């Protein structure tokens, strides 16, 4: 029984090898008057006819009296095609994963930018508390390259004083001039836009009126570009923010006070673009 199984497997492998080798050859019919025709035999009837099909699918039928002999020869073009190894399943899977990774790389021209910052500085008046204050901000912008500039539009929310709890919201325009296109890209940036104070103060004073002012924020920074075929870059900048915060408060003694605080802040900011 075991010998029969081995013999069957031997015949099966021999059949597969023969099929593979047969692909390397092409059938040829030679005519009595000279000439030949190449293709693949579909029907062979001894003493009657031979039916061929060529590479483009045309059928040809030849009478037996016109045929000198039928033979086959090695086709080098077919041999070369068969010698090119096909991709294995592992290679196909790796290629699929590479294409999947590339699919997650955004190709849009407009990028998102998320930033956070810490600020330190002095205000011009110490009437309402300490003159040296620490604050912070969070911003979101849509960035798009226009000619040689990176232009951004977004929103900025800042805590201007940790002791008095003064908050400012702003709609900002960013104009950025990048230098070079290497992985490390320095830039100059200027930011401006209208601001509006919001929130309640940490004191007993009541805010009764708020005014819109304009901020100015020049800075220098650097962008760390993503690696090849990657996405998402890191940006850092150091600058100075000029901002006047104007609002009216009513004290617990019912005194009405006009507040105009001129903030001058050294701002260190970092974020990501994607």
C-alpha cells in the first residue's frame, strides 16, 4: 500500500513538471510546399486535419494533404517569462501593508496645527496685583502654503495672569516665512488678530464691560519635518506678544474702574502640524 502511494505521488509530480515544461514550447506545422505556422494545437485528426490557435486567438484549420509534419520547438520568450519568479504570499502581504501605510499619509494642501505655550512677563501697571505674571495659551490653526508663505487662520485662548485669572480669546492670522526645505526648517512668523477678554475675575470685582483690542506677536522658530514618506511635523517658536486687555469692573464698594492692562509677554510655544 505504501509503495502504491509513493508511486502515485511520483506520477503526480512528474505530471506537474511536464505541464511546466510544456509552457516553454510552441507547436509548429510544416507544409508540403514550404513554410510553417506556429501556435497551439486544439485538434489533431490523423489523415484528416489539424486545428491551430495562435497567440492572438485566431483559429486555423489545415488539411492533412497539405501538411508535411507537425513538430514543436522551444520558445525563448516563453522561457524568459517563466523564469521571472512570481511574488510570494509574504511579499504580496508586505506590499499590501506598505500601500496601507501610504494610504494614511494625507495628501491635502491644508494642514492642521495644534500648539501650546507658556508666557512670562510684566504688565505696565501694578495697581491691580503683581506686575510679573505667568500665563499660558492653547491655539488651533489651519495652515496652507501660499506662494513662499505659510498662511494660517485659527483661534487662540490665553490665560494672561495666574493670580488674577484674566482670560483672553483671539481670532488670529499667522504669516510665516520658512527658510529652506531641509528636515530642519527655520522660519519667521508674525501673528495678529482681534482679542476679547472673557471669564470672571478671581477677585470680588464684577466685569461690566469688555472691549475688543488687537494683539501683535512676532517670533522666530524652527520646524522639524517628518521623515521620508512620513507625516506630521513639530514646530517650536520663541517670540514676544503685545496685548492690551481693556474692560470695566465694578468693585464691591460700587466703584467703577476702567482697566487697561498692557501685557508684554515672552512666549515659548510648541506644537504639531499634520
